[in-house]
């Protein structure tokens, strides 16, 4: 499938995305975060809603304060991975704005001020619980088919699903959930916006299903472990990407195990006997 690319965004600047929406790309580029985390600034009557404050970085925090004039009325967290959550406490301390996150946070060190449940309306947006990449992951559906898709669907790459908090079965179910909607524009947690997202999400789901069947077929030829399966089925060469691919393999195996198709014996996986 074809992923999207974009030039490295200007640092320290709130870049226009859509009317009433800007983003600041945090300076935390990596193989897992692309150019960095997208922190979205959403105009509201009371000031700005900040969605995903990004990593704990003093310069990025200053950029958020400068772009909003410190007039932040709400801080939304799509999920509690550190590249999205890190600056939340510091931003709250600087602005006094309340924090919002899913009611079962995956990071016990974080206690949001306001707990979000699936289908709650928050800052004028519908919260959609989309577990898989993270158990506490939320997408936020705004006006006119616009969805802040965070790390559930990213235009530049597929998402890592790393157990135990990552779960492949719920990830695939969450993709199907988003396909049941009629959205027109995704604003992801990393990388450029995605228009007409349905074909892209369909490709993501089909790619996962094909990978899962390839893992199952490989086990039909004999037992194996996660590393050897990754080495056989993925073309990754970078050590970090190979580790991420192995986590995805494990997530697929756990899904297959829950379905009664494979079993684990002494650290080795095999087709269910």
C-alpha cells in the first residue's frame, strides 16, 4: 500500500491545517514518530483546545504557549504513550486547563481531571474509543467529517501493536468501526493529513489480515518463535523496526491463539493441535 510523505515541517510554528485548526510538530523525530508528534490547536470560544501536548520538551511547551497566548481551555490526550502525554502535566501547570483522557488510562501515573467514555462529546467533538495500538486510545470526530485519528490511523505508516497493552483483535475491530463511519478527512498523530480515508483504512485492515494468514501458514510448516517468524515475513533491516515488527507478530499470534488456531509451548508457537 502507498503511504504519504511530507517535507520536514517548520519547527516551533503553529502551521495552519484547516480553518480553526493548527498543528505544531514536536521536535521528536524518529523511525517510530516520523517528523514528530502532531500537537493540534483547535480554536474554541473560551480559547484553545490542545489535543496531544506531545513529549516532555521545554521548547515544544513554549511553542504551544506562544501559539495560544496561554489561553488553553482544555487539554485532550488521545492515548497515554509518552510522545503524546509527556507535556500534559507541564501544560496544565502553565495554563490551569483541565485534562481529558479515556476513563481507563493505560498509564497509572496519569490521572486526568475529566474521564472520557466512548461516545462522549468533548469540546464539541465525539470521542470514539479505538483500542488496539493502545487500550486507552481515542479518536475525536469533529465537524464536517474531520477526525483526529491520532495513532490509530496514520498516513505515513501503519501502527505498531505491542502487547500487552496493544491488542491486534481490538485494533482490527477498531479499524472496522472507523470504516462504518462516513468520514472525509483524518488528522493523525504523526505525519500529514489523510483525505478520503476509507480506501486507506481498508488497505490497512486487509494488510493485517494477509499478514496474519502468512504467519499461520508459516506455522503449518513447523513450530517457530516470534523472532524467526518476523525474520521470515518482514523485510525490515533497521534493528528498531525489526523489534517493532516482532511485537506485531506477537500481537497476531495472541489473536490467533484467542481464536483457537495456534498455541504456545515452551516459548515456541505452533498450529493448534
